[in-house]
């Protein structure tokens, strides 16, 4: 049983906006959301910029009983899921032919941090009794399943910066294979906390002054936070209920570099992109846009450019390739989900989201990165790249509805 | 223990080498240290000397911290120690 799979709804919260329309408008406007962050103990961090979700008032969004169970990561996930389900015109419970696959890298890291602080720093002898179900990495998927009565497949994947793409790709495969009719899928991350930043600082790959993907002046990544959730649905199921189709998920491939724990491999990226094209039955010259992984690190952008040139040959010079991380930051395990919104912007709305902060490429980064300003384009098919630490690569191929 | 010996000890621990076999002309490459080994060395130096080393793996040449050789590393650490004392 092989079925076509479409996107019929989406939701998000990220530094660019509290929902999909605000996020797409910000992407189209080329607005950046990276700036000074506000955190306890900021003076003990050497990196003090990020793409923080502004004015997040959890107490106004969730009741106190629920907040005892919802890490910031789960709060973002549930907020995005609510918008996704509503925009798809669905209401729960969706039952055994529906499920959820979420991606995250650090899960409930703020909860780990708060409770370690309580026992190690403040000398407390006990922590809140719901600490375990609050911090567990599958909490967001579990609460989404409960909220909408999704009683089929439910799980969380943790493949660092590729987690959302792996999650969405697996959900796509399940619907295509007939294991479910409707899957909620995406990613959520709230690693932009003291301990999360402190850990990334140590690796010396964060930029102290901004995210400039594919620019000669690029000097590292900038962290973001938030969530993105999509409704993936069998096309026949969506048509039968008269749902609006945003785009078609046409192919997916995942590869492992199996070489270095942090340095990207050109071969692994190439095989993932070529694999997604083959899975979708797409000739490379039909692809008009690639949402790049484009972290703004020296190594990623150079390697990704070379991989795109290798896979697409001469067509690489007719492709638009942008990294929206310069606007919303690197959402780690949620990044692919928010970046898939830029793919929808291209396929559905005909707008290429720009790579902002671009101040000129170099010999190794010389693709059309849609520098600084969005532009109109007629895009029939697109890829979304994610290449994670651990050498785990996941590429999605989408077509216009 | 003087600065030179401490720096060499840290490099030796990372490179799994006898400190006596490491000289000022050695480089990260001759010591077999990759980019992850380097960030571990920098961490160990910061901890041992209580200094903050300006180093960005994206742009090692622009960091103003000499990593081209063991002698360069020792000089850079001494420079930071001098700034701390000043």
C-alpha cells in the first residue's frame, strides 16, 4: 500500500512569531529575531545572543496543574500542535488511525537544570514528584497524543539538529505505508537556557555577534527555541473530507556519515539529498528551492555547498538555496520543523525566504542564497536539509500541492 | 610547576603522549589532535590557569590565540596570564 501524503495544517511558536501567519510574514519580510537574550545568570555566559521566544507567559497559557507537567519544550509543542490541528480543520479525538512523532534534542532540559540547581546548589533534599514525566524527551509527543486522542503510533526521535526532519520523514513513511491516516509531526526545543548555552559555548561553535550563513564573515551558529508541528495526512483522506492541501511530502531519505561525531561529511549530505530526490521520483532539475541546513558555521556551509553542487551539477546555479536560521536561529531539534514553513512559503505562496545578514560569499559558498531580501519564484519542488551532530542526515522532498 | 611544563602536561594528556616527547616545535597535527582535541585542550588550559581563552572554532586564525605550535600556545597562555596580573 503506497499512498500520497500531504500537509493539511501547521502550527508554530518561535522567535519570529507566535503562529504560522506571523512566522511566514516575518520570513517574507526578511526580519531577524536574533538579539540580546534574557536569562538568569546571564553574566556567567560568554554568549549572550539568541533567538528567544519573546514574552512567553506560560501561566497565562496553561493552568497550574498542567504546568507541573509541562517543561518549556512541551509548552511550545502543545501550542504549535493546537494551531496545526485547528488549521487542518480537525477536532480530536482522532483515534487509532492517527499518531504523533516529535523530534527534540534536549527534551525537558530546563527541568533537569531547575532540579539539579535545587539539589546541588540550593541544598534541597527533594524535588517535585512529577520531575521525571516533565523532563522526559517523549513528554511533548505524549501530551499531544493526549490532547487530540491520537491512539496510533506515538514516539519521539532524538537525532540532535536533524530530529525534526527525521520525525517528519518517519511520519511521512507511516502514512505512505498505510500505518496511519493522520500524523502530527515536527519538533520542539527549549535549549536556550543557561545550561544549554553553557554546553554549546564549550564547543566553541557559537557566534558571539550574529548568524551569517554562507557569508565570508560567518563565525558560528546562534541558538533559537520553539516548536513546529504539521498535520501529515493521506491525500485520499484529505480530499475525502475537503481539506485544504498546503503541499505534498513526496520523498525522504536519511543517511549516516559514520565518520566524525561533529564534523560534517560531504558524502553523507550528498547521499541524503540524492536519496530524497530518488524517493520522490524527482529529477534534480525540477527542484527550485532548497532550505539549507545553513548553520553559519565555517564547516557546515562549506560542506553543504559542495554537496549541493555535486548532487545538482549545473542546475545548482539555477537553484535558490537559503538558510532561514539567520532569522529564527538554530532551533536544534525543532529547526527542521520551523524551516519546513519556509518550504511551504516557497511552494504554496511563491515566496523565497532570504538568507539575511549576508555580506558576500566566498569561494566555498557561492550559490544563490537569496541574499537579504525575499523574492518571488515559481517553485514546483523543494528540499529541506538537516545534518546533525553524530553525522545523522535527514532530507525531505516536497512538491507543490 | 612553570607555565611551559603545565601546558605540555595538558597537551600530553590529550595526545596520550609522554610529556618528555613533546617539544616547542610540535603542532596540533604532529600531536595528532583534531578540532575536538583542541577544544578540550583549551578547556583544560582555562581551568588550569583560570583564564578565558578567546577561541572560535569557526575562525581559529582570527581568534587572536596562537595555536600554530606548542611554543605559540605557551606564549599565548603567558600573554593571558600577564593580562590577568596587570
